[in-house]
């Protein structure tokens, strides 16, 4: 999942066609996993369900990404979007942009999900600051922050489970 076509072609016996096939298999695997997870549940009632939904997509990423999950009043997922792409260890996120997107789709609840390319899902000071800022802004707007889940390598951190929000 981490290798580009030129990287794959450096392996003896892998040419352009085989490299493209391998890249396609990786992408299909990711899509099948995500589709299976989504069709099994459109309701997300606990942090491990959110982590399961994003784990295969995000644990292999080499850059941080912040995703926004938007829910209706019954916690059914109505939309998800990638709001920010960052560097290896940072993502520039803003509560303002998060709520512009959430209000555009009439979300009443939301969850933030981002990855740590290092594999360690422990939150940074900036992660904690953003989470608290979004939770407070959400209270004013009537949009509840359900959780902020950080994806590591086969592990996750939930701000809700840890009592931070």
C-alpha cells in the first residue's frame, strides 16, 4: 500500500503491467474492506466502530489526514469528507472549516478522525486543543462532537473513551 508504481517495478520480475495489477489489488482490497464495513453498519455507536471503518484506509498513510464524519439525529452517517491533508507529523485544521462543512450538510452530530503516520495514536497538544475547540464551538452551534478518533498502526485513541470530551 505504501509503494508507488516505480517502487514496485524495482522488484525483480515486476514490470509495468504487474506493478499496475498489484496497485489495483491493493486499492480493491481497501475499497472492499470499506464497503463491507459501511454496509454492515450505517450507525456508529462507539469509537471502535469508527476506528474499524477507517483503520485500513488510514493506518498506512504517510501523511496526516483529517476526516469529518457527519451524522443525523439517529447517528446515521450522512456524509464524510477529508478536510485536510498535512505532513508526516502535522495537519493544519481549523474549527471554522470543520463547521462550514458540517452545517453545509445539516449535520447535528460529528466525529473527527485523523491518522498518525508514526503508528502511535497518542494525541499531541495540538490534537487536544483542536478537539476542545471544536467541542466548545459545537455547543454554541447545536452540533455535538461525538468523538475524535486518532488512527495508529492497528490501534486507535478515542477522546471520548479517555474522557477528554
